[in-house]
């Protein structure tokens, strides 16, 4: 939606780098952004609806996602292997009914538009946890700059959630761009971030806890531009990211570039990343190539249809040389109300033959309630 509308993440989200609570502007103009159709006659005529604000100093929001997933997986043979070139699999391995997300957002602004305290509190899955909590100072630095301190998501690459959508809490399915770069919506770290967003551009640099035994911090940098009303196409977004993850056993470096554009109701985007990891114990390095792309078409003006593909491969994993994985998915995402969105996706994943859990098809039904 950001690419289709030609807007930066901070236009619609309280967090300047996207994700989580929506801004008053986004809630006020939700129909123009999501193109929702109020399909329930009883709700269509209601004019007084929630806009997020309790007072000018305090706002609330939430996201609830309930999933039912059919997992199709072949029975392993005597060697524990399965076919890894399948498009359709007929064996239903399990059915997972899951509360994938239950987050409540709190925003307290002692000085509105300048000083804010933000909390993203998760109640599911896995019990209660604080995903993000930070203080945000903005409006006083040049070039629309800001400073963020606390715990937050890392600003790296395109901020999609397909790893989380298809994983249903199974880490073996988190094997593509977002998870491998450590920038999915399960990765939040304490630290400090500074950013500037002059005109069409947005940049950020964060220093966060790298976890583990190392005393060195993780460094993450991101920069992109959003250019509107371009000839032939409508909008273009293009950027690049870098992440250094130190470790006492060997550092990891991530580099990535991404871009997206739209032509009327057709939107398309892609990201390519290169990951270099060092294992000092083995005295070896591992290079990983990961790529992501998706197409979106706004059908009938209000139903988003999506096709996405992901690929990951190592130049020699430490355990085995068979490392290539891919996943493709197709689905529809209609907004059938101001605060209601069902989603239906079918995904196909193929990976190493000796890892059956990476060779699955999934039929995913999701109901998303948000305000």
C-alpha cells in the first residue's frame, strides 16, 4: 500500500520505520488507503467509528490475526527424505488453528508531535511479551529528523510479513529474506536509532544489542526514496540496507537492495540480499543469497490479489551442501470493512530432501481485525 500510494512508512505508522500502530492520518483516511468496502449494511451507515485517539495525549490500537492452516507434507521414505520438486501434495499432515497475533498498542504523547512514548504489547502467540517500547523525539532535528531509544524492530529492507504468515510458529519455515537477515516481526532489540526523512527520502541508523556473549553492538542502516508521479509508472520506491551482527564466534554481514513500483492497480516489488557469515571455530565462511518478489493487483478496486516468490541458497552450509529453498504463494486480501480483513493464501515450499518440514504446501485462512 505504501508503494501504491507513494507514501513513506511514517505516513501511516507511529513507528517512523513502519509496523504496528497506525497514525491518526491513516485511521482518518483508511478508505482511500485500503480501498475497503463495507459489506455489512448495518455497519455501512455508522459514522462515529474509532480513530485511535482517546485524548490528544493518548491513543490506542490493536491487531488480532486468527489463522487456520492446512499443512500438506509427504511421508518421508526409509532414508527420511521426501520429494523436493512438488507443486501439489495430497497428504494432509496437520491442521493448525492459531492465534497468530494479538497486539495492543499504546501511545502517550506528553508533547504531541514532538515527544512520544510508544508500547507494542503482544498477548499471543507464546504468552505476553513486549515487542516494542521506546521513546521518540521528533520535530526538533533538521531534515525531519528523529531519535528513538528503547526496544524496536530493525529497519532493514522491505517490511513484509510473509515469513510470519507461512510459519505459524514453526522456525523451519522462517528460511527466507526476513528471517535470515534477522528483520522479521519476531526480531526486536533494545538500542538507539537516529533517522532523517527530508522530502522523498528516509534514512535510519540503529545501534542495538546483538545478543549472545559479544560486547559489540549490532549496526543496522537503511535508506530509501519514494518518488511520485513518475512518467509511465505512477510511483517508485528504491533503497538499500546494511546490517553487521557481531559474534565472539564470527561476525555476519548483510547487504540488500530493494525496489518497487506501480502502474495503476498493478504493484510490484523485489529485494535481493547477500549474507556473509564467519564461523571461527570451523575456520570457514558461509555466503547466503536470498531474494524476494511479489506482484499485487487491486481487483475490482478493493480486493488485493497477491503472488509472491522467495529463494534462498548457501554456497555450502556447514552441515550439508544441499541448501537451496524456495517458496511461492498466491492469495487474496479483501478489506470487507473498515476494521476487518480476511485473507486466503496457498503456499508451496521446497527445500533439502532430508528436511521434510521444508517441503510443505499450506492452505492458510486468516481473519484480521484491527483498529
